[in-house]
């Protein structure tokens, strides 16, 4: 059952071994006041689209294939805590150029669809590992980070749905990277 608008984002999936790697790393640290992101929800966001109306969805589906959908390798090897979204994540200071270009053109596409652009002028690739993460702020960067090299084979359009058991990201459409 689809209701509108739909909260959506463009992003990349992790491989099953990568999800397992991060999940094991989270488990070593154990629980606390933070909320670990569930293994099934681990992802790399290209662009947060926000609330899409049906006409915007239709235009998006027409125009995403025009983005530079090139393969890339993005190492993610640094732990960071970002206070404003209050997340603890795995990130990198260097952005793969093909990913950088895709992110910039995705922002232009959002502008064309009259979607609010990102508040941030710089694209920072990251995998959110924990939310409500303020209790991790002091220790987080001193931990030994998981070493990940993301090499996605597709770009996905995700629908972010709230459910009784938490948020669920449903893939609505996928485009292969070439
Ligand atoms: O990729 P991460 O997990 O950091 O927090 C949301 C998640 O980020 C973020 O978009 C990703 C997919 O849901 N998000 C949610 N609301 C947002 C907003 N208003 C947002 N990003 C920017 N602006």
C-alpha cells in the first residue's frame, strides 16, 4: 500500500560480507545509550531526496539514468562522530572522483525537481553505524576502525518507511553502475 509523499533517498548497498563485518564490529563494542544501525539498514547515501510526490518520482525515474553512473571504489576507514545529526559513522576524507561527480549531479537533479538541496555544500561519504550516538562521542575516534572498500555495482532508490519495528529501507528501483 503506497501513500504519498514518499520519503526517499538515493544510495548504495553493502555486500553481505561487508554488512557482516560491520555488524561483528558493532557487537564487539556492545550496547549502550546509542542505537546501532541494523545490519539490513547499513548503506551509503548518495543524496537524501526527502518527500517525493508522484510527479517528482516519475521525473526522478526518467532522469536518474542520465546521471554519470560509473563504478567507483570508495575506501571508508575513518571513524567520525558528527554532533548535529548525532551519528557515529565510518567515513573518509577522500572522495572517489566518480562518486563525487555522481553526488554533484544528483544535487543538480534535485534542484530540477524542486527538491530542497543538501544544506552541506561538500559531499561526505559515510556509513552511519550508530544513531543517538552522543555517548560514543569521546571514545569513538580512538577505536580501531573497520576497514571497508565499497565497490557497489548499482545505485538504488530507497523508500524509507517507519514500521513498528523501526525504519525499513525498501529498494524501489536500481540502476547498474558501468
Ligand atoms: O546516510 P545516513 O544514515 O547518514 O539520516 C538519514 C540517512 O542518513 C538522512 O538520509 C539518510 C537516509 O535516510 N536524512 C534524513 N533526513 C534528512 C534531512 N532532512 C537526511 N539527510 C539530510 N537532510
